[in-house]
C-alpha cells in the first residue's frame, strides 16, 4: 500500500491541481482548510509527509548510530533496525520503479491500435521511444519506435499521440549496422529476420543514442536468454540462407539502370525489386518467383538469386557440396558484360562520391569514382553498375578554386581542348578530390587510409570519419559510434595510383 501511494503521488497531485482549477467550490474548500490549519503549509505538503517517512527514519538512525558510543548496548539493535529500514527503502524504490514501468507500458499500449496481445509482461521493461524517418523505396516516412527490453515495436503515427501497429521485432534476432553508403544523413540500418530498413534521426547525437541503446538492449537480451538456458528458444539472426531474412531494398533514386543487365530505366522500362536480395532490376531480369521463408509466400526474385537458389538446392539434394564455391547473390550481382565501363565500386575504387558536374549552364548531381586504373568513372547514381563514361586522368592538367569548390580538368589533344568541370558539396570533399585527382593526373602514389574490413574514410559534413569497427564492437568497447557514411567523397583502399 505504501509503495502504491508513493508511486501514485505525482499523478494524484496533478489531478488535484487540475480539478481545483476546474471546480471553484473545491478550490475554495481546500484553501479554507489550509487557512484553518494555521501552519502556512498547503495540502501537498501533508500528502508528501508519508512518502518522506521511511527516508527520514533511515537518516535518523544513521545520525543516531554516528553519535552512539561504540560500547553502547543499543548499538547492535540500532544497527539491525537501520538494516531493516534500508531494506524497506530499497524494496519501496524497486516497487515504485516497477509500478512506474507498468504504468508507462499500459499508457503506451492504450495509444497503439492493431496490436494483438498485451505489452505488459512481468519480465518486460520499457527503455526508449522516439520518432525516426524510415527510408522506403521512393520516399521517407515518419515512424514511431518503442524499445523494450526484449522487443522493438514499429508503429505508424495516426494522430498527435496515437499509432498504428506495423510489426514487432524480437531483439535476439535484430542487428544494428552503419550503412556503407547512405543518401540520408544520420542514418543506420536495422536488420531483422522479417524486416530490414534504413532509419534516420534528426541529429548525429540522436542517431548515436539510438544505436548505442539498441545495441546495448540487444546484448542484454542475448545474455539473459543464455543465462536462462533457453538456447533452444534463442532465435539469432541468420542472414546466410536464401530467403531466410529480409533484405534492405535499394532505394529507387539510388539507381538509374538495372543492376544486372545495366539497361537504363525509363517511363516504360520500369523498376522492380528482388525480394530476396533487394536490388533494383528490370522485368527481363526478374521473371522468377520463389518461396521466401521470411515472407512465408512466393515472391519475385531476380535471375541472380534464382541461379543461387538452384545451386543451393542442388547441393542440398546431393547431400554434398557442388563443384566450386556456391556464390552468394551479392557475389553474383556483377554482370558478365565485357566493358571498360563496368567497375566494382568497393574493390576497384580509390575515391568515390557525389559531385556536381557542369553541363552548359546547369550543374547535375552525379556519382564519380576514381578507379585503380587511374580513370574517372561517371555514374548517374551510386548503385549503378555501369558508368556513363570514363576519363583517363593521366595527362590532364588540374586547376581548382577553393572559394567555389570547383575542380577543372583540362587536356590539350590535337587541335582541341578537352575540359571537364565539377564541384563538391562541402570543403572536406573538395580537398579529398583535389588531392586524389592531382596525384592521379601525375601518376603519383596516393596514400589512402588503411581499412582492414573494407570500410571507408568519408567526409561527413565538415569532419572526416573512419569506420573500421562494427557498431557492436564500438558499443562493447564503449567508444563513440561513428556517423553513417554519406554518399560523398570516400576513400576505399591504400594503393598506389599506377
């Protein structure tokens, strides 16, 4: 009873204040009562007295023991009384926390529609809630997330404080990662068995807080499951089996061509998403359907994933490994097209990023990559597999203007002069591009930061960041989580430019 009174005190005072403001008669009665007491104290003070009782007993006994002689006969009984009062205070505090947690969960449950079951469970604790932007195929949509000790609720706002349930993700089968390239700042990847998407926060601080809190909650849930010896019920995230996990769908604006055959999309030649790997493909490259376990139904898949599942099933059917390595869809994604315009953005690039290319009086945003072959590859979007054109950098004269962040490439060939002008979106990118392009033009060695796991050194805003650890490693070591990489200037490997 005491714990319930303590936990409900704040709400009771709010209700009393609101009711007195609405009901003038009650306000007059309460104030008259306070005047008759003659102490100058209000009703709130007297309502607070029971809450302060046990803490005051504890302080009183501590002061009593401090002034009690060591050889006093009352010391042993006073010490025991202090232990009892201390345990009572701890129990009260724990009970208050439990009641506050239960009230919070019940309040959240009342704001969510469409959730089957109950959120209030004995072992469940509420941790955090907040609004994040979810990147979909075409746009960004606001989503409200509620993080508990064992699950993450994904909801859609329907009003000022009401939400529609979308899905529930068990923390033991969720992973948080920094995206290699993101069109949206302050973003991170949330990978689950049935759902996977990119979320973005309003600021770097909010993003770091969400990532560290999520990673910590995931780790705590996994440790709790192991300690309870419930390994048979522990469903860890497995992203290796075909169709067993939800991929992150490549946003439409990240590609301008089929990621298999490299045909450019038009109003008639439309985009489709492979539901097994997430890449954007054309209809000709995705005529297949396959059963996907994470969706529990058949869905469209691309020719690469179809080839992968056929080889996988053939291997399982014979009970042994098939000749050669079974390549994953990611490994098979690079098309077999004999063209100098095909480039692996990660393995064969020194620097890459979005720049503004001059086209007459216009500046068009496009994706530039400097390859190890000293050529500058120009793409419409960063997920495209084939470049629109290349420029061999050796022999070009490089000029730059820091004020406008413009870089000019000039080459004298026969009777004409070849010019290419582009500018960066921030000063950090400008310095990166000038350094690399100048060295490439002179065929000099370019020292690029070492990356053990193929992560990139990236200019993010006005700072250079190096992501060489996973989010989980950073959280375990209590280091700050780096911002996700934006598709600006990135350096990939340490390699000579010849």
